[in-house]
């Protein structure tokens, strides 16, 4: 998911440099959404790893 966020970030930066404002804005929005989603999933899995999975083993 982070890989896709980076890809959309690069697309947004290139589109912004070329003057394509609409495409740049959409690409940056998608990149931000994917990055936040990946960050939330990572935090949830980290918390589960510290709590639930420790009790199982």
C-alpha cells in the first residue's frame, strides 16, 4: 500500500510540475489516503502484536 502511495505521489508531483492541476490534486489526494490507510493498518497490527498475540504464544 505504501508502494502505491509513493507511485501516486510521484504522479502528482510530475503532473504539478507540468501544470496539470486537476490530475496533480487527485493524485496527491489518493497518495495521502493510501499512506494514512497503510499507517493505520500498521499501528493496529503493532498494537495487536503487543497485546493479543503475546497472550496466545
